[in-house]
């Protein structure tokens, strides 16, 4: 087996419980969307519905995991991740707009595609305009597109680069960036492929209604759950002592960083 294959096999042994939780979570998540009554599907995927609230909860728990990691390790990078996911939590619930029933200032509502108190739905950053999904290049200059790129780069490309490219490995070691196990990061791609494969599934009783646009919150929840599982895997390595492995090269220390 190649060095890359050995590393992936080792990742799976260490993270197999998170792997199977991620697999089962996505099957259950999208399975519910396919078997439940269409009115229930719309309700649980609606604004402030069950799935959006679960997404906010998953982001919040992920932020707490990184806060605990910082307390345990004192690495500044963990505080940055804590702030990132705390910000994601606030954005997901529009910073408590409907929880605390405060009125959105008119100046903000006027430039927000959904008249909400958040940044990701600002008209300039939203995936939608008055005509629907934005066309052309503007469709990819949105928070949703940036989030998708972050999921793919951080969860999939960076772990591969870390294992295969010594320069990236040294840079990551220097800044103490936590690297997700590839066996978990790959679920970002699986989540996306399942979501997009449902694009033309007609379960709403109207072929003109793209099912994936109805279950957009399901996709966000899927990615949030993957981040939660990744942060849990990070947390486990600082709470439960890990067995050391021989690094792939003399200058690398993959086991130390990926744990």
C-alpha cells in the first residue's frame, strides 16, 4: 500500500465512528426529504424551520469545540475558528432577529434580499435577486459560493495537499492549522452530489419546481453536521491520548497536525 493509502487507512481507523455517523446522517437527512409529505418537507426546510435551527445549533456546537481546543492548546488558530463558526451561528438565525423580536433597521432591510438582519443575504452577496438565481459570474460572487469553496478546499483539497506536498505540510505545521481527516472531509462532496442529484426529482407534484431549491436548508444542515463531526474528531485528540505513527517523511509530522 502507498504512503497515501496507509495514511487514509489510519485516518479511517481513528475516525470510523465519525465516518459512519456522517454517512448515516446524510442518508437520514435526505431520506426524510424524499419520504415525508411535501408540506412537511417545505415546513422543515423553511426559514426558521427545524433544519435551519439544527444548522445553527451544529455551528454553535462546532464553535464551542474550537473554544475548548483553544483552552486546551492555547493555539490562536482555534480562536479564529471559534469566531468563524460563532459568526455562522449568528448569521443562520439572523442574529436573533426573530428570537428577540427586534425590528430590522430600514437601511439594512432595503439592501437585504430577504429584509433580514444578516450579511449573507445582502443583495450584493445573496445568490438571488428579484429575478431568481443570479445569472453568470455574479452567481459565484456570493456567500453561498464562498462557503461551498471553503468546504471543498478545507475539507478535501487541503488534507490531500497536506499529505502529498511537503511545502504545504511545513506551512500548516508552522501556523498550527488543524487539518480535517480526509475520510470526513470527503462527505462535503458527497453531501453536494446528493443535493444536486435531487435537482429534477419530482416529489413536489410540480415538475417545474426544482426539488434541490426546496431543500436548500438540508444541504446547509448536512455541511454543518460534517463540520461538527470534524471538530469533534479534533477535540477527541486532545482529550484521548493518541498512538503515534511513523510520519510519511523524515521532515513531516502528519500525525501531530492531523490530530
